């Protein structure tokens, strides 16, 4: 069972527990007492502990909860809770969550770091480049959690050997700070003790900048009780920016007010920070606005209240806030990664939820976001309060509980697959190299069956089983031999699957023999054979509309006599291609029967078996088909389906092909299409898969969209190839590879219920015939790799060298650029292609990209 365990008080986490119970009934468990859980030595991680739950409150769909007794105890796959200092349950929560073998969303040591404003302020200023209030900090010399380098802008650190008898040094440092350039814009300062022990105490004093003696005395008084983990801070009291406001409706004077912006960030898909929600607090300027002291309000209305009237300016500030908050978390996560397991509270302990507070200040007549402090739970409580208040006035439910529940469930699923034995049929080429890195990152034990005994992946897997299965018309025999190989090695895999197009039927047959989860071989065979797919769908006449509505007239070609017969039933222009082909090789537009005869003769002469062009399906023979040409735009739809239910779908657009061939030229993600047209494609793709019997797996469906709606080109009963897995992971977060493994293990993957793109990607394919000299001898590939190392481009190597030539050529490289908008991504890509010589009159990249509007 998948178990997400929340330790301690449910107050802050209750909406997340309810949402998680709806998404994955029974997976969210609340532990309210230390007697409900026990720690046992981990069987998989020496020195770590497993958390076992004997009792807990579990949450089901519809908001139902049950106090359950678990016999045998349930093992936690993900643990978090109320690690905030000072709580009644802080002691036992921290002890139960210490040094666990599963992902742990926080710990007491990490909470202590987050609640120390000096530590986080130094990190945010020195490593994230965020503005912070000018700060003078006094600490004891042995303190090692704040490095001396690099220097943090705006933060001055004074290390004291002994806090006693330092009056002269304190006076000198305070005088230099008050008279320094950083303090010029400010008139007041605050003296306060800092550190996790002082959270929420309110111990502070406010002074005018000119009161140097009083400030030095206040600092000296605080130093008297200084402990090793504490500090004394002297900081500027940064006022909230005061903007021109319309004339007041009342003659009463306006009081100076302050605005505190509270942001909540979670560690989302791919360990990337994601801003979840923003809430603002307003109070009197002379006193700090504290969490819980005022009712929260929204950012947009707060900015309007402060005089930011223009919508564009408010949107720009909201975007800047998102960037700053996510940069803060990324930096803190990077800093945490360098800590020892003891400093983090365990090898698997990480901050998964972070609150960052900002001020809206005015610096050099410009609005500036100033980072104040971080926290582990207060922003969560404030943001959930804001959401609950919104519901009372009819606002729709916000995304916060969903985002947090999805993040926790996803991390639990990542732990669930660790150590699983996965039988992989077919290694594929260099385009599938990401599989081996991903398997290592997820902790999968890969047992690989591969035809090439010298394949580079042999040394990257747990078990390498060389077996020549290239003659796929004998897959029944191959499946029996593979199962015998497994028995001889004593291997009992938890799941079996294939990402390589040639091997999907063999993988299904092996699953059937081993009793593992997967689609029936009959369904995979229908999808694998293109003419059979369409002919099968044409018989599926139930539904509104029926799957037959998406099929295209086509006929199988095995001889020139078949060409004549097909020409009488398939209208021209038509498309002639390999029945079991892949990669667009050998696909051609034919205007009449004569052109079809000519193309078939060349193809049957040049492409006889797998040795002539590996990896394009010739192990199934070189039969062809003739299908009606479908006008419209071409799209890929990648689906995740579990027990016939659609769990996730992503639509990408392809640019125009270079007729008469159909090699891909360009692509973009997200799709340019409006939502209703994307929905048409997704529904058509799903209906076609289900009609063929594909009810469990990750599938790639190629369709065209014309004025009358979608028409199917072909179904690939495996994960999308080329760049698709990488792009979807970059733009939306989820990993199709992990989703395929989870489905094969019998677990429905947790995917975003409302996927929102993080940006836009536009890419172009490179061909050896067009770009070989530019990329090789011209140094273009080295330049692209240098840009990739700086995060400026995304490269996906499809082949080590040019695959095929002439009309049988395949793309060797995908080059993509990102942007906040599609236009920005396309503009960057076009400029890059022009600079490197990828764009040319023979290969007009600008024309390819012009279709993405």
C-alpha cells in the first residue's frame, strides 16, 4: 500500500488530507499519537529506520475519515508533519521522523534552519541574489552554520569570541552600520534576538537611526544572554512603498500602514519549486505584521489598495514574486543538499514546503520585493485560512490542497518503486539513453533483454540478457525463450515493459506468460499493425461518435497486385508507408497508382529486413499500406491510461512536413490549439486506444486535426519517442517513464489534475544530409552543447550518426528553446538556427515555425 503519513496536529494539513483521500482513497494517514507508530531498522538502508503505523486516521473519497487499526502495520512511503518548534507534539514528531528510509518532508533540524532569519537571510542574499533588509548580526565565533564566503549583500556578520566586555566593538560596528550607505534610505532600526528559540516571542525594540548610543546599548543588553545557536540582529525597518493614492473620501488622516506578502512554495514534480499560493497581511507601520495577527487578503487587491492601478503592473509584480519565491526555495534546497544527513535529520529528509515572507519596498523610485524570512508552517496556515475565507463568499476552491497532495503522493510513489525488479525488452538506441539515468535515479533494478550483445547499456543494468529477437514474426517463440532465460537466472520481475517500438508485442507476450500486468498481446498486435488498426476501428460503431469516425480508409500492400486493388478503394492523393514502420521512414505522398507502384518497388528493393535499416520495424517484414491523405495539422497525444481510465494527456503540435516525404521538421509544447480542439484530440486518441483494447499503459497517438475534427494516423502502444518524454517533463513536470513503470506495477500514477505549463518549448529537427557539415566540421554541435550546459537550449540526440540516407533518412538531433511565451521560444530558436546555419533556403526554419500560432 502507498502510505503518506502526517505526524502531529492536523490543523494545517487537514485540507491536504481530504484532497489526498479523494485522489488516492486510503493513502493519506494521520498519526495523532506516538503510540500509534513504531520505528524498526530498515531492511533496505543500513543505519536508517522504517516507520510502521499500527493505528491512524485514514481519509477516503468524499471527505470520509476512519480511525483504523492496521494489522500488519503499514509502512510509510512518505512522512511529514508539524516540525515547527515550540509545539506540544514537536518532540515526538521529530523523533519519529528522524533518520527514516523513506522521503521525509522536513525535520526538526531543517525547521530550526528555516526559522532562523539570519541563516536564511544570508542564504537568500548570498546565493539567490534576493534583496534583504540591511542587517548587522552578532554571533558567537564557534557558530559554523553560516559560512564566511561568499559575502552576502546587505548582511554584515560580526563573530564574537565572548559576548562580555565587547562594548567598544559593538559601538564601532553599530556606528558604522547606522552611518553606512545601506542605511541611507531608512530612518528606523530594530534590535532583536534571532534564532529558532525566539520564533514568535516578539522580543524586539525599535529606534531612530540617529539614536546611536541607545541602539548600541540595546544590542549590548541582548548580547548578555547570547547562546551558540542564537544571534542578535540590528536591521533596518524597511517601510512598505507608499504610492500615489486617489483623494480620500474622508478628511480623516491616513495612517501609515505596512504590507507583508506571504508566499507558499512546494517542491513539485522533478524537484522543481512551485509557487502554490500568496496571501497578504496589512497592519500599522510602526509594528510588524505577524502571521495570525490579521486576516489575510489577496495579492491583487492588496496591490490595488496600495495604488498599483495598472493591471499590467500588478501582473508583472506577481510574476516577479513567483520568480523570487521559487528562486528562494531552489537556493535553500541546494544549500540543504550540501548538509550532512545528521544536519538534515536523515539522509531522506528535505524541505518540501517552504514559506517565504516579502515586503514591497521602494528602492531608487522603483518597487522592490525584499525577502524578510522563511518558515516551515506559518505561511501554510495563513494561505489555508485565506482559501477557507474565500469559500465563504462563493470563491471556487483554490489549487493549494491539490498541489500539496499531489506533491506528497508523487514522492510516496517514487519511494514505492525503489528496488523494484523491472524486465525491459529492447534497449533501443541513443535516443533512449535517458532510461538508464532515470532507472538509477528512481532506484529501479533493470533486467534487460537485448538483441545486440555489445549494446552500451549492458554495463548500466542489473542483469543483461543478450537474446536475438529481431525476427519479430517469431515473437511467440521468443517469448518462451525469454521466460526460460529468466527461470534459469532465478529472476522474478515485478513488472515487464518496453519503450522500443519493435519489442512491444514481445513484451506483452512475456507479461502474459509471467502473469504480469499489461495489455493483452492481441491488443498490442492490433495497434502495432497500422492497417489492422484502422480496419479494426472501422468495425467499432458504438459511441457518440464511434471510434470508426476517427479511422481512415486504408489497404495493406504486399505485392503490386495489391497496389492496383487498393487504388480502387483508397482515393488519391494518398500516403504509402511501411505497415510496421517507425520514425517516418519510407512514408511518401503519392498522387496516383503509378507513383505508388514506383515507391513500393524502391522500398521493397531497398528495405528487406532489419539489417537494411535497424529500428524501423523491418523485423516484422516490409509490407506496406496505402491510406487516404488527411489534410490538417499534425499532433501527438501522449496518454496515461489505467484500467481504462484516462489519468493524464498532453498534446503537442508538429510543424509542416517536407512533402512528398513526411519527416518531422518542428514541434512545440504546449499546443497552440484552443482547449476545445485539444479536448477533441485527447478524446479521439483515448477512444481509439480503448477500442483496440489498450486499457493499461502509456501510449503515443498521432492524429491530424482538420475542419471536421480528428483523424487517426497511428497508435504507438508505448511511450512517445524522440523528445516527447523530456519535453513533457520540462514543461509540465510528470515523467512518462515513471508513469509507465507504475502502471506496469499495478499502481495508478498520481498526475496533475489540472496541468499548467511552466513555459513553452519550440524545437526543430536536424538532418545529417542538411546539417551534417554545420554541426560537425562547422562546430555547431559543440556550440549547442555549450549552450545546453548553460541551460539555454535543450538537445535530444536521436542517433549517434546519420540514420539512413536519401528518402530513408531519420532526424539525428532535436534542438529546442524555451520561453515564457510561444512567440518568445520560437524567436529564440529561429535566431539560434540562423546563427548556426541550421536555417537555410533548403531548410526554412522560419517557415516551419510560422505554423505555431
